[in-house]
């Protein structure tokens, strides 16, 4: 059995082309471009890279952006005041507060202040509630990208046993809601799940989103399973640029002979998170200008 390697590049390019066409359509029909405001607090290198990539993707498809880079010592009150100001600006359609925030800031309080119709990360409690009711206003970016990736490679989740390892508010929990909406049977696992390998082996579709490099070995995968690796872990590698390289939560080489399909790291789910963000920004624009 030769596994399909589910690279995201062709899907990402298709989504970017679709977003670009939608921007041009909105410009002609409504006389305006969508605008995304991105707020970064502090100087975390990984966050700065993510923000840079988001701005670049927006520019590529014609979405306007506004950049707010605040010092690490910014108070919670000042950050909330900025968010409230952006809520009131009609020219700003989407607001993204880059996580994680410095420890002295309550991220839930800040996210709760983002207008639900501008919450393109789908983290506001109202949007999370709509998601779990099966009527989402926005699709959360990484889970939405995973659903698109599976569909792009022809894998339906309807009626399938889906096992998700990791119960974060960013991936595991919202992905379980999208999977249920698509009629999958979902098991959401975590650090206290008993005999995790045997539970994982029951999966037709196995999603690894636990944040531990090469945590998922061949022992977790039954023959013919579809494996989606959401992990992004930096590990030392003297031969790599900067002395580090990216690997996933799945031991790719060990999983390859057993899986029917597997997403790589890098080049798998990651690029689709930003592509989904572009689509959510367009969705926010439509909601606010209809």
C-alpha cells in the first residue's frame, strides 16, 4: 500500500485564487475591499512570523490589513480599549488578536471583547456556541482547513470513526463540532484517555493535535487509516537552517507504510489555516455590508 501524501499546496493555491476573485467581485459590486486588523502584543518570534505570513497572504489576494504591534508590557485595559475601538470602525471587517498573549493579560477577556461579526478566528463565546449548535457563523481556521484538506483528497467523514488526539480550544474541540456536523462519529482524546493507542487504532480518520513531536507512532494507526498531523514542533537539527527543523506530532516515516493517506509537516495543515482566515475575512465583510 502506497499512502497518499496530502500536501496542501494545490488546495491553498485554489483557495487563494477563489479569495482573490471574491475580493475583485466585492470591489466591483460594493465598492470596497475587506480589511483585517491584526493585533500582536510582545515580541514572540513565532507569533511575529505568523503575523507576517497573514499580512502577506492578505496582500496576495487583495485584502487590506492594519497592523497593531504593541509592547509586551501593554496593559489588559489598553488592549481591550484598542479592540473596542476597532469594533467601532466600519472600515475594519475582521479582528485577529494573535495568541498567545503575555501572561498578565486574560486572553478570554480580550477575545470576549471582539465583536462576534468581526471574530474571524471564531473564538468569541457566541461564535463557539453557534459552532456547537451546528450553525457556525465562521469556521475556525485550522479545523476548517482540516475539513477542506480531507474533502480535497476525496475523503468523506460521513459515517466514519474519527479520533482526535488533543482537546484544545483552537483545534480539538472545534474540530469535533465540525466533524459531528458532517455526520462523523467522534472520539475526543486527551492526556487522561486510558490506553490511548488502542483507542487511536479504532480510527478511520486519526487527527493528531497534541503538540508533542512524533508522539503518534505506528502503534496508534490501523492499516488503511487516514492520518492528519496538526503538530508544529521545532526540534534541534544541526543540518537545518537556524539549527532547528519542524516536525509533526506523528512519526511520519513510521506511519507511512500503514496509512492510506497522511498529511506532512511542514506542507500539510499549516498553510490552510491562513487560507481559511482569508475566507473568514471575506465572510465577515459580506455579513457587514450585505
